[in-house]
């Protein structure tokens, strides 16, 4: 009993390495039994599907390329119907509260870009019919930068932007 | 283990306002640890909110979303007492989900 407890503690302290080895061993033994088709680490099926994640757009290193990847070359038009709420000065770049709302009709997505971040696209929200075209979240900002809100409405893209000053960056060590 | 997700969904009239917090490091891949080694990127990519079997809201996130992310949105068509399912998946394939009640 005591033995058992202490070994469990050890495995927790030594981090993932031991667990990985154990899982590997289990997977190996299952494969040996001809059960390779049964995923040994299968989890409860979740709805969130990583395959739909817009990898291309998130990988772009400039604002223009990210916009191109998101909207297939459509250029955004500045619009006062896009309401971007961000602070003038963010004391902590690691947590900058930003919200976007719009009065435009038929909104299909809202995206937020931080121009000076290593990867400008921060978040993209497809908007379902029945969901209000409004979203609030918190983003990291490497340094003082323009923040751009993009709203796809009908077959056009509209934007609003704001300069946010950052005193302590959120992407450095 | 306690869930990584906390959700608060409040219905008022036709609209349900949802606020959710997820516990996650959201490592961007640009930050160094105490030894000066880069911490590899580890962040949530997709968050999905479902009501009555239908997706009501999806978030695609990059590494620029803050640690322990917060999200707020609202949607129409739900009633008090309905279930709202939240699930997320990160870039390492880890997932979690939670069913919350609309208040």
C-alpha cells in the first residue's frame, strides 16, 4: 500500500516522461494483441474540430497577407458601423481587453488583427445566423500597434482600426 | 479533475448572453522560460458552443489570445434551463468540454 502511494507520487513529480513511457507501453501491448485499431488514448468525442481551424490565415506574418488569406483577396473598406472597443493605453500587453460589435446586417464573421504581432491574426469568429455580431475577448500585444477589427457582411468586408499603446509587451521574456 | 471551463449563460428575453473562461497557458512560442529556452507554442485553436445540437458560436484562436482566455458573445433562440455545450481543442490535440445550464 505504502509502496503504491510513493510510486504514484514519484510519477507525478517526475512529470510527463514516465507517463508517456507507460502509455507507450500500453499502446505497444495493445498493438501486440491485434488491437491496434483501438486508440488507447481516445477521449470523449468533443465538438470542437481542429481541422476547421484556418491554419493559413493564422500563419501569415503581415497584416496584408492575413487579410488576403482570410477573405480570398477581398479588400476591407473602413466603416463607422464597425465598432472596435480597445483601450488607448494598455498597461499590460499580455491582457488587452478588446471587443468588436457592428450594426451591419448579415454578418458572417468577425476577425481581430494586431498589426505588430509576429502573427497578426489574433482571433477569427464565424458568426452563425441568430448569433449577435458582437464578441469580447482578451488579446496579447507584443508592442504598441494598430488593432484592426474586420467584419464580413454580405459579400463585403468592413473594418475599423485603433492604435493601442502598450507599455509592457505581452510576447517577450 | 475539475473542468478547465467556466461558463455563465444568462437569458434575458430572446437573447442569451454567454461568458466563458477557459484555463489554458496559451503559450505563444515566443516567450522564454527561466533557463532561457523558448516555451513551445501551446494554445487553444477552436472553441465551439452548441445549443440544442446546433453550433451557435465558434472561436478560432491564434497564439495571441491571452492566457486563461475569456470570451463573451450572445445569441438568440435559447430558453432558461437549456443546456449549452462548450468544447475546445488545442494545437497539441488536447480537448475538454462542459455542459452548462442557461440561467
